[in-house]
C-alpha cells in the first residue's frame, strides 16, 4: 500500500519542491537574507556583501528573484543610474522560513 503511494507520488507537485525552486542556487538565499537585514540595497552593495560573485551571476540571480516575485527592483531616472532592490510582500513572507534556517544553523554549528 505504501509502495503504491510512493510510486504514484510526484515530488514536483509538492510545496517543498516549489519553495526549493524559488531559493535554489548558490546566492539566492544570501541575497534574500541581505535584503531582509538591510531592507533596501543597491547592486554594488549586494556585490560587496557577496564578495566573490560575478556581475553575470548576480544579475541573473536578481532577475530570477524578481521574476519569481520575491524581489522588487526600483530604477531611478538619473545619471548615473540608480537601482535599488528590496523584498516584496511575497519575499517578506519567506523570511520566517529563512530565519528558522539561521536559528537551526546557530544551534547546530558547533556540533
């Protein structure tokens, strides 16, 4: 009975899979964490926060987070161009989960 259930189950239909698809990648959770901590952040500030990330990788990460509705990009019409990133309401709702990951890491880091 359980064997039939597992064989007919589809991991891709789960909420867990959806959540992983939003935050998977080397820098996505770090970008989200940075935005949670500092609220509004400019591109170069994110780049300094992440240290060794390339422009291409950071740009792709931000575009994916924006297209998934987690990050808001605000562009100001001025010279030089000014762009700021912040969490959307959907992004803020994910912070409780990421915060629990941080708490778990702090408790288990020294084990």
